[in-house]
C-alpha cells in the first residue's frame, strides 16, 4: 500500500514519512466507520494557525489514509453509541 504519490512536490518528498501518523489516522478512521468529514474537521481544528503548506501536506496524508483503507478488506466499523 503506497503512502506517497509520484506527483508529490519537493516539499512533500522532503516530508515523506513525517505524516505517517496522519495517514494512519485516516486509515483507522475509515476502517472504524467514522465519517471522513468529521475526521477532516478534527484535523482542521488541530492545524489552526499552521502554515498553508503544513495544512496541505497533512490533509493529503489524511486523504491517502482514508483512500487506502478499503484496499485492506477489513471492517472494524463501530456500533451505534
């Protein structure tokens, strides 16, 4: 499961591996059935005041994790609260 994109910018290549926790958060969120919009909103709250490039690379890592989850064929959806 690739965690990077061949079209990455130089900044993104330099940060490769630095956003694996955000990638993993997206992956686990998707596997557990959390709404992508909720996870994206939570990330946005954490990144308030950060530089635009930092926000962009973290959003990209989160989306990569969300997108990668279905390829694992796992289902850990949480039941109703």
